[in-house]
C-alpha cells in the first residue's frame, strides 16, 4: 500500500513539475477556530503548516543542482540516483507536519539548508583538492562502499531479528546502520527495511523519506527531534541549560549523533557538518550570517543527549 502511494505521489509531482506550480491552489478552512490549509500534492491533509509557503516556492530544481553540483560526475558513486524530484516527493510527506513549512520563508529556507547540510556532509566524497571544492560533492554516495561488518546486534533478536545473509551497513541520505535502526525506520515508513535494507539504495525518494523521518522524530522518548530543536519548538529544561544545550543547528547534531560528534571540542567531524550548512545557506541566497551565534551553531561544549554504546562508535 505504501509503495502504491509513493508511486501515485511521484506521478503527481512529475505532472506538477512539468506544468509548473501555478495550478496548485491553497484551500483554506477553519477547524476549531484555527486556520488550516491544503495545497494539493505538496502539502496535503488540512494542516496549519500548509498555510505557509511550501518548499517548492523557495527551493527549486536549479538550487538543488547548485548544492549538489558534482553528484553525477563519473567519479561519483551514485550517478543518476539522487534528484530534485525524489527530494520534493519525499518532502511532501512531511511538509504538513512542519518540515520546511514552519515559520516564515527565512526560517523554512534555513531548515531545508540545515537538513541538507547534514545529508551533504554524510554522503560526500569531497576532499581538500577535489574539483569544485570539498563542499560540492554531497550526495556522492547512497551506501557504504566497503562495509567492515554486517551491523547485526543480537540484543534485538526478538524485536528486530537480523535476516540471514543481509548486511545492515550504511545506506540512505542520512545513512542508517544496524538492524534495529532499519527495523524502526521500516515500521515508521511501512516498508520492510529489516528484510530488504537494499530498498534504500534502490529508491531515492524512500532514502530521502527515511532521512526526513529521522529529522522529524525524536531518537528517544523525552528527547526533542532535530526539527524541533532547529525551529524553536523545543524549550530547554534547566538540565539542558546546565548541559549547554540550546535551540539551533548545534543541537541538531546533538540529537542525531550524540557523543559521536558533540561535547568533543572543536572537532573535524562537527566542523564538516557545519561547513556544509553554511555553504548551502550561501548558495540558497540566505547567507551564512543568518546561521546564528557560535554557541547556537556548534555543539562542541554541549553534553550529548545520547551516549552511544561502544559497538555503535564506528557508525
């Protein structure tokens, strides 16, 4: 059923992109005293967020091409896989929930740049002297090329048992590792990723959807999502303040990676993610000056939300 819905949505997106966005009209109604809207294929389902600009209003194909300029060069490892249509189709699922539609245009553009900054840094094959610079090579990969292990954790053998002969190495736009993460993501997307993790390297829309689900969903109960800490939905507790966790881009890294990136001072892995975000802000016409103060942008002094088990360190 989920696959059929994805096919129908993809067809709707193809028609919309071919015909332009002029035919999409905003339908408005009042529900329990609140204004909610429906914008057809891109923001459907009577949501307050659909009353705002949608992503295609400010982020279009040419901008996607600018951000990921080298992804289809012959030396890249996922030539022809990633494209704007896959991204915007995936985003249509989450725009009614506030992805890229929370707040005004500036806030929405910053969130798209932030999300894609993570994606670009985690899928890059850029290096210091690469043509176009190291930040032009996002979406170079859609999977880990030479996995060192199969990432099967038997602790989850009753909830997310590993399928014999299957490897749960990194795949996707925000690469997923381990059987339990494939199982949880698959349940959320209603796709059997536990038995077929390769779906993420076969379908770019699904790969983007999995990344957006992770962005919009708390990693653990009683923790915020990356979306919430970025757009300001999250209000830090006293303990958060003592741990130097504040709303902003820095805390998105804390939510997604915990102690693998944050609380380690001025680390290369953290700075690589930040550099992609700032670069994308510039390319989208927002400007890196809108990224905020240093303590908002980084997580170098933040105590991690999550302390990773030693077995996950390599992911």
